[in-house]
C-alpha cells in the first residue's frame, strides 16, 4: 500500500508539472485558427511570421506557436500564443513563413502562408525593380529599408519578377507559397541559411517537458529500498 501511494504521488507530481512547466497561460492569448489573426494583430505594414511551434506537458500537453510580428515602421515583436493540436500541426508545416500580412498602403491583407515580407515586394513605397544585364529583374529595397532582407531572413537572396508573379498567383488563389524552389518554409534553403539565430535558437527547436524539467527542476532518483 505504501509503495502504491508513493507511485500515485509521483504521478500526480508529473501531472502537475506537465501544466506548471508551461508558460503562464493566463497571460497568453489563444488562437483557434488563422481567422482570428487580423483582429489580434494591429498595425500596417505587418508580416506575421511563424518562428517556432512547441508544446509542454507530459500527460496533458499544451500547444504553443511563437510568432514574429515584423513591422515596417516600429520595433518588431515576439508573441507566444496557445493553440489546439490540429492548428499546431498546421503551423509546423509553415515554420519560416508569414501566415498573415497586411499593407494598408497597397490595400492588401491576406492569410495565405508565404515568404516573410512578401507584402513589401512590388510596393513602390519600399523599393523598386532593378534590371540586370541578363534582362532579369530583382526586387531592391530603398536605402531606408536596406536592413529588411537580413531582418526577414532573406540574407543575400532577392526575389525576381518571376518570383513575384508566382507569389501573386498563389495569394490570389489562397495557395501556400514556399517559393518556386521551396526556398522558404521549414525545409527552405534561404531560411535555414539566414534566419536570425536570436529569434529561433537551434533552428525550430521543439520544447518538451523533459527539457523543461532538466533546466528548472531536480527530481530525486528512484529508491531501491521501497
């Protein structure tokens, strides 16, 4: 009986840790699906980027998505929101993509997953198309916005006019766009090479109850004397 009670207490402790090790839920917004995003995130221009999807809990799991709200004219913000398992799984496939973008100047707002900062491409307020010697056109930001490519995880990559046409087609038809060669998204070569480490430590690391417990808690080892 004593052994059974001991095991029961340990199970209850783990059940408690599965919730208590999670971020404080009372202050974390809940996102049911993408339809609530326009009302939750204000401001324009805005590119809302999925930078991580993780969960906490051993027996009772709580699912989270970390989002980067990239603003053109003010400091970008990191938001962590709670969600359901189904939407969390969907967000895993959109890591490194913007799931909501708004540009009031261009009268544009969409929920089609697409490359970060896609809302700026083709907007003459932010840049221009530069013609290369081979006849190809690439998007170039004006000097005032020269930091955007690095902040958005583009690095040296620049969108071509052909890229822009395909992007518009996908957005118009509400089809997720990872780039013509899958440059973006969780397997994207551009994001894997250039994504800022301070935003996504370890490249889309998953957080489990085991990792949290090792960092914040010490649990006694099993005693053989029972």
